[in-house]
C-alpha cells in the first residue's frame, strides 16, 4: 500500500471501520511517510472537531443490528462493516 491508498482509507480508519490487517497496513505506511502522517493527523483533528460540535452519538446496538439485518435482506452481497 502506498501513501495515497492509505489516505483513501482515512475516514474508515477514523470511524473504526477497518479490520485489524488494513489498519496495520495504514499504520505502517503512515509510520514511514511523514507527509502522509501529517495529512492523516489533520484529518484526525478535523474528525474529532466534527464529533465534538455535532453532538453525534453512535447508534444503539439494537438499532444498528436492525439496520444491518435490513441491509443484508435487501442487498445480500453488500459489504457490511461493523
């Protein structure tokens, strides 16, 4: 994975949507590329700011489970990340 690919995964990384292998790949790229790490840290700061000012809260587990169940029913081939 190169820096550009790693940065494409930035939002999913910050939202906790990457599996451990992908997260480790992104971490490895960022550790070896100071410029990419700087961009990533700016994204992390912006992400934290948005969470703070939006008052957003994670969906309750039962709501999330029903949502995932409906997606699976209507789009059985959809990639569902938890």
